[in-house]
């Protein structure tokens, strides 16, 4: 069974950093493109970033470009999102999702709160 | 990277059909047959209901169907049931990234 479990969320001051992790199990992680999607409280889904199966291609939403970095460790079945220079508007639940048949599997999300 | 346009809300009575539209541009919805739809209940992670415009994952009832014409995609839910009440989001591939719609709240009256 496919499982995606995010961790690393928490409270941070503006300008701070956090590193999110997504542990994958139940499938061949190194065969799939992966995404981060976020959802601010009471708001809609917003795509954040993607990484291809071997980590050689990454893309970012304009709102996070230059501040966030997506990466993966295929040996340990983990996806990461390094978030720097955090702003209040980055406050959201962050989901990792597997790309096949749409975003076919999602984690439960991890909450990031940016506030002074 | 502008969001796709969805109606804020739709409603219908049990047994009826509703359609949710999703309007993009010739750079996203109109360019690729990679539109997907997600259902999200409060406090839960999204679940894919339709992918590649009109394909249904196993386990999704055939009451859910998708289509596309030009720059607009649509999700139709027939035979509405109480458990269909949720938020629905469309999503399109746009070359180098994905773009979501703003979401539609479906109320089952």
C-alpha cells in the first residue's frame, strides 16, 4: 500500500527556515515524479514544486522561486522541501503527492506557520 | 502561473446532476489533455477523482465524469449523494508546472 508521510512542519519567524520531509513507502519511489502542494488556512490548493524521478529536473511556483529547494533521496525513499526566507504568506499545510494518474496519492500534510 | 477559474459554489439535491467548470488558457487546459479533478473533505487530504481529462481511478464511482472543450474542462457528478458534499479542485499541467483552480464548494441540499 502506498504511504506518504510528511514531517518537519512547525512555527517559525519571518525570515527563518524549515526543511520538510516526505517519507514514501509501498512503491518504487525512484520511478515517480513528485510534487509539493500547499494550502493556506481556509484557502485553495496551490502547486509549489516538482522534481522528476532522478532529481535532475526541478520546477517551482513563481511565489517560492529562489527561496525553496526541492530534492530527493531515492536510496532512502524521501522527498524534501528546503524553505528559506519564509514569509507570513507561506503559512499553509504542505502536502507531498505522487505523480501518476494525476496526483494519485497524497500525504496527510504538515502545517507550517510563519509568524512573529 | 495564474489560477484556473472555477465557480465558488454549486449545489444540487440528492439524485440530481451538477457540473463544475474549470477555465484556463491555451497554455494550460487548452494545450494538454492532463486535467485532473480532486475532492477534498474538511480536514482531509485531497483525493483524485478524474485524471487525464476523463479517466477515472479505480474505486471512484462512475457517477463522476470529466470532459474538456477548448480551454474549459468540466467535472460532472450525476446521481448526487450526501457524501459528495466537499470542495472540488481542477488542476492542469502547464508545460513546466501545474496550476490549480480556486476550488468549488459543492453543497448537497
